[in-house]
């Protein structure tokens, strides 16, 4: 049988969470960009966002599973306060950087939450990939191997080429140093924020719905402080501060039906996307959110190119290459040559299974995965390493249950 150079990794249906998160981001950005009304009320939208985030807390009660926090009961109250305080600080840092970026990039004419990971140069996703890798090594002691670094190198090179063809670096220079600095701070603060959430879930055993409650209430308190600042201003709609004037003009110029409809959409969409964020972080590492960023950025960029520069749609080729390299980085695809997939999650689990079964000394082993495939392992002639391959079953009607069978040659 001819050996395949590329094979699928350890897949399961949970990987669809990343796809759904990308679809949620794309839908939200398109809706916010094209929703009628003209003006934007950042205070009202922050309230809606906080409600959407807080409502994630009710998921255990909606799905009827236990919401008790038993695993970290032994953590002292003072430590819990410290953990949640760090979470709040990292969240405030992230959201404040995005709001500041919105004010700067819009020339103080429109205040909104902005995220460079969804807009503009692919360089920001490249930097985020590198930063997430570094943070995961430091905070969670994750290990990375040669296939990770190869796919990272391809992703970085193609991202830089794509930015050059789209003239993004000249735009960054035109935006000025302060804008670029804030954009990078957004990227870094995101990495710290989401990996600290992963740390709380994986190491400290905090349930994600309690983390969501803390984040939602924190944003609610922050927005209330902003509202007080807006209400005490004497100039109201005549204020020189765009945040304040927009708050009053929004209610004067926008139809009440549009206001209510938009806020309902924001609450529902934030509830869905924040839930997907938490589930992605819970089941995987935060690097998987790069899928949603990459798909959302590509979609928004393609919409802009179709509208303004259709002659540059050839960048679709770069996107496909970059996306495939991301799949190798996340081990959804595997290099099946030169032993490059020796240290993927799937093969590490398989070696652990062989060790537990005590069959490593045998010449050949077959592990039935399902009725279509089995994994065959056999020692090479020099007896120094095992070859691991995913092989189609001869009998498509064989038992789907996983079994371990030792076959003597």
C-alpha cells in the first residue's frame, strides 16, 4: 500500500466549535458594519455585551447539569479573590485597549470596540500565533515540536507576502506609531487574557460559567462608571467628547425600533460567541481561536477587495496556503513522512496506549479505530523505533468498537 504524505489528525466533532465561532464573528461584524442608523452608542452596546457575557452563567441550568464547583473547593477564599482579580485586570486591559484603538483609528468621530485580529494586516495574527505559543510554554508548560515550527514558518511567510500584496504595511506607516503600538497591545493583551482563562480552567479547575459571570459583571460595573461620567456632563449632545455627544444624539436621531433590535442582536450574538469562546478554550488550547480569527479576517478582507480592489482577489491563494499551514500547526492535518508526525497528540496518545497494554515488545500491533480504519504499528529492521500508520480496513463491516489485537508475525 502506498504511504500517504498527508493524513488527518486526531479529529472529533468538537472541532466544529472553532468553525461556529468563526461564523459568529463574521456574522456579527457584517451586521454591525451594515446595520442602519448611522450613529453608534458605545455605552449602550457595552451594556448589551455585558448582559450577553453574563447570560453564559445560566448554561448549566439550561442544559441541566451540575454547576457546583467541587474541584477547587480546597482553594482558600483569599486565593480565589486573587485569581478572579487577575482575571478582571487582564480583561479590563484587553477591552480598554480595543476601545482606545477604536477612538484613535476613527479619528475620535466614532468610538467602538476594535480588534486588529479581525481587520487589517495578517501580521497581527502572525504575531498572535507566536505570542500564544510563547505564553502557553511559560504558563501551561506546553511542548512544541518540529511540525509546529514548520507550519508556523509557512504561516508567517505567507502572511507577510499577503500583507505586501495588499499594501498593508504602507497603511500601518500612515496610521502612525501610536495606532500600531495600540494594535500590538491589543494582540498581546488578548493572548494574556485568554491563556489566563485556560490556566484557571486547566490548572485551578474553575468552571467556565463562573468565569463568564465574573467577566460579565466586571464589564457591567465598568459600563456603569462610564454612564455616570456621561450623565454628569453638562454639555450633553453638544459635548466635545465624542463618547458623550454620541450617547445623546443616538437617542435623538435613531428610530427606537432600530435601537431595540440592535441591542437584542448584540445580546444574543455575544451570548453565542462568548459561549463558543469558552468551549473552545475548555476543550482545546486558545490557539484554536486562530481559526476563527483567520476565517473572519479573510472573509472581511475579501468583502473589501470585491468592493474596492477586485483585481487583488488572487490573494485567495495565499489564504488557502496559510489556512492549510494553520491546520498542520493545530494537528488537524499531519505530515506523514520523515517522522514529522512522531510527536503529534494522536501518536503520543497511541504510544501511551501501547505502554499501558504492555505490548511494546511485540513485532506488530493492530488497533481497530472503527469499521473503516485501523492503526498498525511495526518495528523497523534496526528495532529502534515504531512506524505508526492509519490503514483502511479490508472488511468495511467489521466491528466499530475499539479493540486491541496482537498479531504475531
